[in-house]
């Protein structure tokens, strides 16, 4: 059953921000023989991002690592804000809010590891993934049933969009806290 407070939080969301490694990917880093890093993305997540755009919700990426593959994927999906190699995620989070004139209560953030915690503690709707570390999962409003890289982002998006539509889906995936 969808928790009322969660639905209210999701209903306010105007901006969806994502960590990359362990969220949009399974967290494993793939290197080829030349030392070049590649990433694997899930098609369901990509379509979810398109659905967010159709619903008028902006999408952004906030990653601690630099990656050409992420840059390309972000461009492909018309992601409004793509921030890579960010050491201070909370600082950048505040800048994005300012730029888009939005309140932290209007932002959903999905992350899996300790560098995400400061942002997760501020975001109006904080989400982690099944494969996230326990300390992070203990501090968020909601945890997806799927692990990072395997449709967790899509699950989060479907949750937000269905909450906005006021749908109380049967067999809603994920488990609810608070
Ligand atoms: Mg991560």
C-alpha cells in the first residue's frame, strides 16, 4: 500500500536527480584492455526518463565520476543537468536548485552510497536502491525493489508518476518506510 506521506512527497516533485554508479548502473566499473571505461545502462530507465519529460519533470545527473559514456547517454535522453566529476554533491545540488528556482521539497534524489547522503537528507523525496548500502537505505523515504542498473530508476520514476496521477496501484513494487 502506498503511504500517504510518500504520495504527498512524490506529488510535489518537479526535478528528478540521479546518482550514476550503482543507480543507473549496477555499480561495477568495466575497463577494456586499453584502460577505457565503459558503462551499461538499462533501456527501461531510459524510457522512464522520457516519461518524466513528458510529465514536465526535469531530470538531472549528479555523479562523482567523470565518464564520456554518461555524457553521451545524458545527451541521448535530453537530460537537463548533467554534472560529472562532482566532489561536493550537496554544493552542486544547491546550485541546481537556485538555477531552476526550485525548493528542495520539489526534488527527488536517488542514490546508493555515502557521498549521496547529504543530498538524500535534503531532498523532498529521497530514494535508494535494493543494492544500496544499508546506511543509505536507512536514511531514505523509499527503497526500490530492483537493484541499481537493473531498472531501479524506472521503478522510482513509475512510483513518482503514479503518485502524481493519484493511482494507488495494486502490488506496488518496493517497500515503504515511515
Ligand atoms: Mg553511486
